């Protein structure tokens, strides 16, 4: 977890170059490297030793703004084996599932490694993430993406298992279980056995049918609190002087999130109380 995220650019850093039209390019700095574009070339030596937020000019005269890329930029641009979890959902998982520094986390359905990058950052150097992925080709892509972002292997903080969660899981007393798969309801019992009391299960699903089956499976299991289901919509705004309006395009539905907390062994959840139809009275 010692990958540099600040200070002057150095050889090996990944740098994001943004042109005047807001088109972004990511390069890895090399001593004799050159970034080629139809707007001209930029020697990497023009960037090495410069602070973040510098402006470099291509041989064709185009100016580029240089920063280390943010994790959200990296995950959207990374090579994909499977679809990635969007930053808006990854950040909600980290926040709403309360993934804290030092946490022990299980992730099932690693995909291309986008959420893994967020989880590793959240747990920090004292935490640990174990990722389960059924498909070896997806696991290979995820490993390369994670190691590229963090600048090398993450053996002290991350274990990537190629296999099914239910049949391969060997952890106990973990703090969080994150499920990103087609049928997370099949893994609820395995998650309950692995979680410590007070731990959180959080599931990411794409459709209302999946959401319904996941909620009912967590509810029927008997070891969890009442599940909470929600989604997040993100809309940018255009601000130019007094011309202030929402953007014409927005990041709408990407997926649903379902979360619940593990209760202590032997505890029966209180019965749910529902509001009778046709009334507005508080129960």
C-alpha cells in the first residue's frame, strides 16, 4: 500500500493528461518514454519532476493538464473482463457498509477489480480483502488492474481465490461481506457463517427481480436485521455565470444495493410490524 499518491511526478507514476476538450489519456511515466497523439508528442521527461497540476505542451502546441488520476477515473478506464461497479455504487458500498480501516472483508464476484480497488483503499494497510471469482479469466484481469493501480502485488492485504464462495470460503469472524453476482441469495448462509456479530452483508444486483429474491433470502435466513434496499442516482450540473441548470445527461440506474447486519447467534429478530392498508397511523 506504499504507492505514491502525491509529490512531484516520478518514473513509474500513472499520469492523466487532459486536453482542452476534456479528453483524458493515462500514461505510465518512463525515463525515455514519449506520449504520441495526433496533436503532437510529449516526452515523459517533460513531466518527470514536475508537480501535479502542471501544464505540458505537445509538439503540436496543444496544452495538457497533468494529474495523477483519481481512483474513479481509473476504474472507468481500466481494461475489463466483466462489467465494473461504477464509482457511485462503489463509494456507497464503502460508505453505507461502513468499510473501515483494519476491516476484514470478503468480496465475491471480483469482475474486473474496480470494487476491489475501493475496498483495499478503505481497509488500509492493517486490513485485508479476500476476493472470490468463479472465472479465471476475470480473475486474471482483476489482478492486473489492481496491481497496476497500486503499483505492484498486494499480497499483504489481498487474497484472490478462483472458485465459488460457498464451496471455497474458509474465513470466519469477518467484518463485511460484499456480494456482486447474479444470485447472491445463494450465498446468504455462507455469508452468515463467515460474519462476526454486528458485521454487514451488502449485495449489488442489477434488476428488481434479483433485489426481491435477495431481500427475501436475507429476511428468511433469520440471522440478519431487516434488509435495506436502495439505489443511487447521480446528476451533474452545468454552472456558467447565471446559466445554472442540470446536465441533459445523468448517470441513472446502474444497480440496486441491499444491506443488513448480522445478529448474534441464537437471537431471533423482532417480528416486523407493517402499516395496515388504508391507514396513515404510526404503528
